[in-house]
């Protein structure tokens, strides 16, 4: 869901493209980039979706013939496939998709590498499985192996939902986009690069002009910083989204709200769980993300559930993206207790309508979590009306 004020901000007439207000808006959005992911590195704005940011990350730091290690997950695998098109060799490390990627496995592989691996690609939160990887632990594995591979992380789902600390985690290149936790319609994405990544970049001779970091850093006009016409409406939308975040109390208040609404979701799923029906996809409770919850449906027909929810109750439930029948409940971005409790209650109503085997009411459990947070004043209704 996109906040009304973001839509209104984006719906304005086009301003002067040469001087004045638009330049100020662009500069204010650019100045926010480092603090979004807690880095002193360089941030770039891409007129394109998350796939474009993936390509900006790899085309600036890798050359044909290089090898990258993909820590397998639905979205990391796709990032790898798009990277392979440029003649980059992909090696995929597989692990249990229901758990965070094990750092020991990365350590083991890198110890046995004779310096051929140029980069490690992984996701922070995989939006298909809803697993949250521990990025600091993966970095430690690279360091413990004494390996100099760049660590590149996809934080597309997690930005604006979960804490991200690019520098202290030791991430070299981080990519994200505006349409998940940042509450702006799709179309703009971001890449951050630290000094190591920029140094690697300087030695890459065959790059992609549109995505080239050097051309953007050398830009003297804001038109060339965006490699052409900037995403004007999106810049206004982002400025408004940042102002909503500020009014809520900053990113830490936004993370706290996500944590509580995610816990409410998990309380509901826990209550619904039954041996033949609903269960969590992610095995370890502390690896369940605060952005989305993937729910296995067992004998409950996931397609029927989604179909009834959509056609008869007006709720779009996320499509399962794994091998097992599942649904995904989003809790990212513009949501608050009334909107999210509405979502959970509607799912429960459809489960009843389907005579699905459910353990107990999830609504009471979810309401309790939110009530406790209200009591402790750890949630604000925020600006998400
Ligand atoms: C949504 C998402 C993507 C893809 O983003 P696009 O804007 O569709 O290219 C990639 N990775 C993750 C983790 C995502 O959640």
C-alpha cells in the first residue's frame, strides 16, 4: 500500500527541469541515502527497478570471466542469472532454503578457493522464503577465510522494515529499491558502494554507460547524475516518504512498528498452526523476517484460499514462491494495526469459510501482541493511516 500523501506528492505537474525546486528535492533525497543503510559510502539512485540496481552493482565491479559465488535463495539465484548474461561465471552454494545461509559453509568454500572468486552475492531477506540472513556472520566467514571477495547484498525487501548497518556489517555493495518498505511505487532503486567497491570499480574497463559509477560521480549537472532525465515524480514521492518516516520518529520507530506487526502475524500463524494445515516456512523463530511471513498451507489448498480471499473478501494474499504449497503475508511499509489486523482477520475468515483445519483463533493472539505493545508504548500509530 502506498500512503495517500506520497501519491499526492507524485501527482503534481512537472516542475522546471533546469533550476529551482526540483534540484533541491533531488539534493535532499540524495543526502538521505547514506543514513538509510548507515554507511559513509557512496549512494546512487537508479531510474529502474531492483533488477536495474542488481546490474549496477555487478557491472561496475566485475568483468567477464570473473567468478561469483551465489548463496542460493530465490532472489539471489535470479541476481546470479542476470549477472551470468555478462559472461560472469556463477557458482551457486545450496543450503536448506528454510534456514539462514550457514556461514560455516561459506567459510569452507572460500578456504578452498585459490583466489578465483571475485564476489559473494546474497540477499538480506529473501521475499520468497521470508528467511532473514545474518549478514554480519557471512562477512565474518569471508574474513575468517582470509578471502578478499566483495560482499554484495540485496536489501530490496528489508529497507525500511528491518535494521540495515552496511558499514558495521562489512557490506561492500548494497542494493535496494523504493517500492517495499519505502512506500513509493516501483520504478526507482538504489545502490551503495564503499571505498573497496569503488577501488575495484576503477580497475574495470568494460562497463555499462547508463549504470557507470564514474560517469555519475563526475556529473556536474543533476541531469547527468541521473544519466538523463531524473525520475521526477519519484523524487517527490521519496521526499514525502522520508518526511513520513521522520514524523513517525525516524527509522528506529519504523523498525519497531514492523517488529510488532510481524510478531502479531507470527502469533496468528502460530495459533492457526495444525499438523495437517498451516505451519511456518522458516524453521528458526529468530530467522523469520519482519517484512513478510511465508506460511505453508499443508492440506489447505493455497490457490483456493488466495482465490476466495481475492474474489470474495477483497484481500490479495501473496503467491507462494516455493516448492511446497504456501501463501505469503506481507507486513512491509505502509501499514498499522487497523490495516494489518484487517488483513489477518480476513485470512482467518477465509480459513473458516474453507473449513481449514486450524489450531485456534489467530486474531486473539495477534491482538494481544499489539495490545501489549500499546501498553508498553513501543508502537505509535505513526502516519500510516
Ligand atoms: C522485490 C525483490 C526483488 C526484485 O525487485 P524488482 O524491483 O522487481 O526488480 C529482488 N530481491 C528481493 C529480495 C525482492 O524482495
